C-alpha cells in the first residue's frame, strides 16, 4: 500500500476547476472536476500541497506591471510573457462591475492602469480562492500560486517556450504537443498527459493543471522557488509569489 501523501495541481475551467491528484513520485494519478476550489478540502486524497493557477495575495495598491510576482517572472518567458496578466488591487477585484473595477484600479495604481478584461473574466475565481484561503489558515499554508507558462519554463530547462498554446483564441496543436512532451519528460505518465480532458474542461486546462501538479512535486521536494524570493505579503498575511 502506497503511504506517500497526495499532491494536487489545479486550473480553472468552464465547469469549475480541473484537479490533478498525484503522488510525489510514480504514476498514481487521478483527474477530476471540482465545482468550487474549496471542494479540495473535501477530497479523499487530502493533498498536502495544492498548486493552483490563480493569483493569491492581493495588493492594496500596485505599481507598473502589477504585483512584484508578475514582474519577476515576465522577463523569463520571452514571447509567452503576454500570458502574465497584471493583478490589480484587492478593491478593484472585489467588485463585479467592470466599469467600477476599472475606476478603482485607476485610483489604486501608479501609474494609473485599468483592469484588463482578461483578468476581470477570472476575477470570480480569484475571489473564490482568496475567500477560501483567508477563511481556512490550514488550507492557506498548503496552497501555492503557480503560473503554467512559468511552470513550463522550468520544465523546459529554464528556457522560454517557442510555441504558444493558442493563436487568435484557438488551440494551437504544436504548442500543446510541446507542452505534452515536457510533462512526459518530467515523469508524468503519458496516458494521463495524452488523454482527453474531463467533461467541462478544455485540453489546455488539463495541461495547465498537470503543469501545476509538476510544480506541486517540486514544492513538496523543497526545490521549487518563489518569485520574488522572499515573497511580500498582502494585508491579510497571504504571500504574493509565483512558484516554479
């Protein structure tokens, strides 16, 4: 009987969250959809590390480029750095109205900057994770922010990827193939990397969750790095760093 702990990688998807559960080593992998991020606390695997593709730790004010976490990883990613959205202030993310969010973002950033529509679209998921980790301190200590493109940069020998995941909003198969190859090379089982995503998730959602799971292994092994290091903390004590 395998007594190693479970780890988890998570990415947002149309149906909620696609979660990849795996051990620190080996091919024991489970994939399923969770309707809400907080459902991870009810998972029978009880993962000791949760690596999730979502901003954690929200600033009161921002400078150029958002948080220091975004600014720390953008230079690493080459042409893929456009995938790193600038995270605005907590107050801007707390409103469900885009125009109001932009007005608040303008007054809480220097230089003044609106919230991007792409970032605003995932604001409900940001609020969901933020509420979960603020309400549950034990969950907060085992939840880590990951960015898939930074994860793939790490899996690619700290080299920026040459192919995007999407072109003009459509899945770009050469980019997905490159990412699958990196995941398999990082010891994730081929059958899970190459399988169809679960219902409610897209192919790139599954690959991103697998990339987060690969970083969860690094975090558990004590070899992952936060960007920046050491991480600053927000007004609620949450670290603001992207782990790779």
